[in-house]
C-alpha cells in the first residue's frame, strides 16, 4: 500500500509539520498541549519538543491559565504570512508518494551478482604469501 505525504510533510519533519498545520491553518485559535496531542496523534513528548522549538523561533506564542498552557501562531512574526501560505497551499496541492521522498534501501538477504574476476588477478593467492614451500 502506497503512503502519501503533503508538501508540508515533505518540507518539515512529521511532528513539526503537523503542529504547524494545526496552529497556522486557523491562526486565531489557541490550542493547549493535550489538545494538540490528540488532534495530531503524536506523543506528548514530541508535541512538547516541537512547541519548544517553534517557541524558541518565536513562531508561536504561549500563555497559561494555571491549568493549561495555550499556544497560538505569532501574528507579529516576520514569517507568519509565509508559514500560513505554505500550510494553506500544502492542503491544496497534490500529495507526494512517500517512496519518492526517501532513498531506496537494498533488501537484506539479496545476494550480489557474482562479478567476473579481472584477467590480471592471480588465481592462486598463496603464491604471494611469505610462507615458503617445502
């Protein structure tokens, strides 16, 4: 079965792409960490890590009501409009086949083709050993 990725998922790591999509598709909405976790189906640690990185870049802002920490897109950031456009455009563009984005790996257990030995290579390697014949 083929897996497909959006342009956003091709540009960013999966977790970051999902958090960006959730926060920048509706930039006026605030979301708390567990809500982002449920919506994205990512682990709590992954969501917290990505939010920490986005907050360090100042792409998102946060506030607390003593029970929850809420996050939203930072409308004042210089890249705000560009990120919103990437998120919106990503939803409209065709999806990309996952296999095209990743390097193909050799299957284990597959034997290499036997290569013919070069004509100038000796057939008996022991001729060159230091051990003397008796």
